[in-house]
């Protein structure tokens, strides 16, 4: 068995800046199913990159409603007045 | 069985797991260990080191955990409190992970090819990509926005994971708050156990925030031996201790386990409203009769305070319509306020409320020093500093919020290692973890590795 494990980092750039996601892949070139698994992990990482980039752009950093939720929580804990 | 346990969490090697118990004081933990009531933590201490650790100023979780994870003081990482202000507009805002200007431990380790799991560490919202898993903290507005990678959300939903307790329940019913804390604690522990055992990782860090919530609402009730709340308090500690013992058993001998808190705790004698004091002394004036936000202070004001105990001087050129000239005028006013703060007394008892008024350069050094408050008031334990703008009196004793943070009494327990040097500081944690994992310590870090 000739298994090779490696970390792949995928970097994308959007309006909010640069985003990097990571994928851990282990592949045995003699085992087609492990290659398929590795490719599936890379595709999942690409999907994460797309979703994270979209979310990063959307969060700036809170909507008005979200900021109210957090402020309210912090007020109850005595961290803000 | 042993070989099975050895496989938990992935491959062997130099791995580190950090379990944070927010706000657990060294003095309390050490006393409970000595009394045999925290056998799990006691065993870890016997197998390594247990030490009192200092936190940072201000000693709130957002600043303390960021200092822990960066190894840097606030003037390098740019996190100074749960609330901050834009000096040009006086708009206040909640700083998030995007405001942190230094890489966190998990960023450095991800770049070094290490796999990480990070759960509930303040301040990790919005979750930034890591080489592994990151579940952000209670500054997340909802769970679906707290998770990286997003594909893990169904797993957390299955575990019925909660971002935080609802702290407002305490103001309605302390009995219901007991149930809330225990419910969220169980879900937190279940998630920690799940990822500890099922994810591949080299570095694992999770913070149990429920101890902090317990302390805020039940600390003095524990000290006063309340017939219901004191046993509840001890039950939560026993549960956390039992969980830590279980986590410890699941780790192999090559993994260093660190249990730590970010600050200590004590009972509140009085809340102290520094803006009331600044107003009485004539340093703060209001533009209307019912000021609610920073934008309501008058242009002629010389100073104001933000939580907790941060005093800003209205410096010309820095603050909106600032009136105090930089240089000698600024220094003279700062000295005057600092001296007066150190003489401030509890009107009920005559006790001092400020242990020391620090000039910012006494505490911090780094490129973001200018963002820091001009004075940071370190309170006498028990006098909780508050930044409310308009209060009728200097002090107030809240019937619900009964516990406050302390600076000098955080906990650090490292299994399998004797700690080197004098009293550790929370900024020593990051370099210590990097040293344990064989990753170079960054020269910019203020802390030093506590192990050889």
C-alpha cells in the first residue's frame, strides 16, 4: 500500500479579501476508491470555500438585528451597559 | 482498549489539548482539590503542574482569551474590551475576530500543516477557516453562522448544541437559570467529547463558558452557603471535573492536556459607575438630560469611561471635537484623574475602590497602543467597574449579578510537565503550546514558553 497523506489549501479572493480553506487528503494511487475519496474531499473544500467567501462578504460583521442580539446578551452579563 | 483510546483523535505525535474553564479561580480550584472535591483536576495537577496565572487588563474574556491565543498584549492584537468606540464618530461597536490583528494559535498551526479543532473560544466569530474545525463563541448571533466548515452544522444540530445560555433567565428566575446552565453545559460537553473523539486533530481547544455564567449569578450565593444554590454550584463543578477526567482518559500519553481559565472570580461588593464620578468631578458633561449613548456627551467634556474601567481623555485630533491638547495638557489631566481615581472611596464603607490607575503604556506596547484607553483602572476585588453613562449614584449592588472577574487568580494546569519560571501569565500559553508541538514561537509574542 502506497498511501500518501497531504494537506491542500485552497485560497479564493472576493470583495471581503482573501479566504483560505484546508482539506486533509489521503490517497493510495493503487486504490481507485481512495483517489475518488480524495477528489470528493477536494470538491467539498471548494464548496466550503465558495460558501465561506459568500458568508464572509455577507457578514459585516453583524446585521442591525444581530448586533442587538449580542448587545442584549452582553448587557445581561454585565459586559456592556 | 488502550490501543483503541490511543487512536482517538487521530495520529500520535506531539499533540496538545486545551480545555478552558472560563473564570475558574486558582484559589478556589486549589482549595477544592485539597479538600478532595475535584479529583479529576487534582489527578492532573499531581501528574504535572497546577499554578496561579495572571490575566490581562482589562480582565474580560474577549481580551484574555485573545491574549492567550496570540501570545500578545492587547496593543498588538487590538482587542481591548467587549465594546469599543470609533473616536471620530462616537459610534460604539462590538469587536469581533475581524478586529484581531495577530494570528491566533490555530492560524499558526493550520499554516504549519497541523489539524486543529477549536470550540467556543472567545473571540472567534465570524469563524475564520482553519485546517480542521472551528465553532465560534457566544458573540455568534446564531449557530448556523458559528461553524466552520459549514458542512458540520447538521452534526451540531443533532447534538442540540447551544452557542450560550440565555443570561436574561437569571433576572427572571435563578431556579430556571440553574436548569439553563446545566442544559447548555451538557450540550457543550457532548460536543467537546464528540470532536475530541471523532475528529482528526493535532491541536484541540475548547472553552467551557458555563463556569463563567455560574460565577456571575451564583458566586456570592456559594460563598454564603445558600441552601439550594451552593449545592448547585458545587454540582456544576463536580460535573465539569468529571468531564475533564473523562477527556484526560481519552487522550494518549503523547498528548499534553492543559486545563486553564482566563481570569478569576470574586463576589461583588458594589458596582462602580465611573461616568457618574467623572460627571460629578466636572470632567464629563452631557448634551441632554437623558444620555444613553456616547454621542450624548457634550463637546466640552474632558473624559469618559467605557466598560470595564477604561477612561478615555477627549484628546484634540483624536476624539470627535476633542478639547484636550496632546502633550503637557493631556498628561496633566491624565495624572489628575489617575490620582483622584486611586483616592475614590465606597460611600457606604469608606473603602478604596481602585487598586491602581494604570497609564496605558504601563500595561501595553505595540502598534495599536493608540486604540487603548488612556487610563485603565484596576479595581479592588469586589468593586465591579461599569461604564453606564447616566446613573443616580456612584455605586449600586445588583441583586442578581453577584460575581465579578479578578485579574491575578486564573488557573493553569499542565499534565506531564513542570512549569518553568515565576508566576505564569496568560500570554505564556500560546508560546507554550507551540513549543510543545514543535512549531517555532514567533518573536513578536510577549509570552514565553513555560516548558523546556
